[in-house]
């Protein structure tokens, strides 16, 4: 036990004295949360649009005001003809143009029917889709206000309710994703590198020729990173609750427990990689290519798994982050208890046992 | 009593074992003696050390350390030996004191417990105990590595090229330390590529391309040298070397410091050499008889 503690202490010296690495390890979650929370977002805000108003009557004016008032659009220009519309799109000044025909008000009043045209720049299809639906929604809203006092023969009103995330905040989606990514990076890559480093430096040779049990060496190398991960989990949770206003609806204890489980999976994976890799570069490369990329692509964090073809959907099942990601979403956002995530927990536990057994079995008690 | 017994050890690397590192090596090291493995780089010294320190498995043959098999009883052996690899293998970001403390703890002991053993060595680096190991000079690094290898009072000490890359003064000091350790009853197996260090061992094995050339005391090896050895020098050394190579009564000639060493086929050659030197009037050649040293013997064995 004394040996074990001395080893852990030595590991902390290594981490503590490499200020740059420690800064990266502890600063990474903060930076990621800030970047994802405030800079990288697929919510559309303040899109530049142009209006071609051929009517210039009261109804048209009030429609334009309503659009301008929304936080999604900024009316950049008032145009006078179609040629200008095309020109503005070409220059890339606007994302969307709204064309109001002449006699808009009259048509509306006399024929109970009027048309407006929405033209969108579909070079980015997602943005175009989002903007046109926002614009349509505003126009629908405008129409319902106009018909407020009249009774229509048939109307179906849709009432939308967004469960768990009523404001449709992107943060609800990426906080669990960032947690998975940070834990995986810190635990897997750092443990893999730190063990391989000892092999490279030649210190592993002396440690092997000591009475300390090799399995104990492996575990002692992992302990500091487990603690570091706990700090990171806390940082992410505190930041997301305070800065991003993402609530923790479920039990905090359960969330931390599941996070520790995922950390253990990542640590075991790191140990497994270190058993096979001969140099720090190899260890880093395996961690990045074999773990980091699938985590980003197949965990459901960036791209919805449901939309993927069957082979990819099947593959996503072996990505540990996928299970952790859905656990965090269930516990943190939906507020579910253990009964809601027992299946995922079981899968992660199985993965951890498998990787750990493999890692310890493959750890060499000799050099070759 | 024999501390190390090596019997017919062979080891090769590569997928098909095409690169032979050790070929049928056998030797014994007496308890409490200082045994030197002398050979050039790539002779197989490090492989041999790794097999004996239980870090590698031999393809063939058996070896015991303190009577225990290196394969079957590797755990027990690891408790009793001290090993200092050829490459500096301590933590450069830990201070001198922290390194020593760490190794003392993982070997289940403490600095205080065995301080008397390392005292003579450690006092030399103690003024720098707060300094990071990576910032020490080459000689001090070796002293620290030796202290770390000794801290658990091992019965057998394996030192793989401890003086490579160390200045001449530190090398001399290092060998003095080894004598001190030997006096404490520790068996020491040391490897070195420096032939001049062979005379400091009780017994040496000359090793070349994975094979042992001879095993003897340093004096015994010199005595084995059976040919007359002379040294020659002139203004044009290269010309001299080429000329001497063509003489039939000369077995071997090679540059050696500021002289060329000449190995003669037999005692009769001495007169012929003297005559030859006298005949070369254009260039003055100076010759003298020399006593062979280990390096001469090594070259002699290599050419056998």
C-alpha cells in the first residue's frame, strides 16, 4: 500500500510539474463549454433579410414590422425591384428576401386571400430551412391576429409543446456531449501516453525489476487521472448550470456516479491502448483515431444516430460515449432516475470489465 | 558459491529469429566478485543483462541468479537484485531526493534504512538534492542512478554500461565506488565497451557478436597473448601501416594511439622487423617492444 501511494504521489508530481499539460487538462472543459455555448451554435439569430414591398399599404407595413421585431431577423434593406433581390443574394448580403405583392391589403380584405413570396439562399440548406420556417411562422401569426375577431368555418389549431427543453436551447444537447468528450480525452489519451512514456524513458525497466506488482503499477498510473476527471466533471456541471442555465433535473449523485463509471471505462481503454503501443505518438494516434473521432461522430452528439444507415447504427453501439451521452441526457435533462438508465449503465459496466481484464492480461511483466 | 550461473543461453530477435543477439553463452560469477562483460556496441551485452534481470526470456538455455531460475522465480529475483540500465532511467522532472525516495519506497525500504550503503556515493550528490534529475551532469546522473539501484541493498548488482558517456574523472571515481560495494559483499556484474576498464574487474568475459571469446582474469587474458607485440611510429603513419601489412612475418598490424601495434607471427619475426626498419632509410621508423593489454587481446581473439 505504501508503494502504491508513493507511486500515485509521483504521478501527481509529473502532472503538477508539467504546467502546460495541467493547464490544458483543467482548462479544456472550460474552453469547450464556452466555445459550444456562445460561439458554435446552430441556432439562427439576427439573419440579414431584405424586403421588396410592392404594396406599401397598412397590412404590408404591419407585417414587416412584425418580422423586424423578431429576434431571428434583421431587415437589412428595402428593395424596389426583383433585379436588386438577385443582386443582394449574389453579394451574399442577405439570407432571405420577402416579396410582398402590390395591393396586398386590398386582396386580403376583398378576396380574403393574399400571397407573399419568401426567397431563401439555400446554399446552406439547414439555415434556409430554419429561416423559411421561422418566416412562415411569423406570417401565420400575423394572419391569425388579423382573423382574430372573425369566425372561420374550419380551423385546426396546432399547439406545440417542447418537452424537457421548451426554449430549444442547443446547450441541452452539447453539455452531455462535451462531458463525454472531455472525460474520454483526459482519461484515455493521458493514461495511454503516461504509461507509454515510462516505457520510452526506460523507467519501466527499473519498475518492472522491482517487487511492486505490475497490476498495481497500472492502477496507480490511472488514479490521478480519475481524480482529475472528477474536477473536470464538477467544472462542466457548475459552468453549465450557472453560465448556460442548463438545469440538472435528475439526481446529481446519480449523474456523478455514472460519470465515474464512464471515467473508469475510459481509463481501462487507455490502459489497453498503452499495453499495445510502443511510442507516445502511437498511443496518441490510436486514442485520437480509434476513440475521439467515433465519439464525435457516432455518439449522437453531433449527428443524430437515428438518421444513420444500419451499419453505422450498429457500430455506434460499441462506442462507449454513445451510452454515456444518453445517460447524461436522461438524468440531467429529462430528470430520470436509475430505473430509466439501467440498461445503459449495464452496458458501460460490461465494457469497463471487459477492457480492464484485457488491459491487465495484456500488460507485459517483461519487456518483450 | 556462484551468484550467477548462465548455461547455453541463446537469444535472437526478428520474426524468424534471424538477428542473433546471443549465441550459446555460458559463464559463472562467484559471489562477492566484480565480473566484467567487455565488448563493443551491439555485442549483446544489454540483451544478456535483460535476460538475467528477468526482463527478457531467452530462446534457449537456462540462467540462475542467487540459485533461482530467471524464468520460474522472477518475482523472487526482482526483490533481490539491483539493476541500472544503460540508458539513464530516472524521472527527469523529479528532484534527486524525490527519485531516491520513490525507488526506496517501491523497493519496500527507506533511505534511512540503507543509508550506510549509499552514503559514500550519495554525499557527492547530496548538495544538489533539490535539483531536478534531468538537470544533473552525466557523472552525477550515474551516481544518482547507482544510488537508486542500491537503495534496497541488493545481493546482486547489474550495471549495464554505467560509464558510457561519462568523463574520465567520473569514470575513475565510479570504479572506486564499485570496489567499495564489492567490499560490502555485493556481487557485481558490469558491462562496458571500454577495454581499459577490464583490468579493474576480478574476472572478465570478452564478448563479440553474441559470442564469448574468452573468460579469464584480466592478467590471465593478457598472459594468453602468445605472439610478440611491437609498436612502430614514423612521420607518415598511413604509409607505414600499408607497408607493414604486406610483410609476410607480420600477423596483424593496427593503429593504436600514436603508434601502430604489430603482432608478429613468431619470435623470429623480431629480427626480420628490425632489419626491415633499418632498410627503410628514406623514412625514419621508430620501433619498441610493448606489453599487450586487453584491447590487443580482444583484437587478437576477434581475428582468430
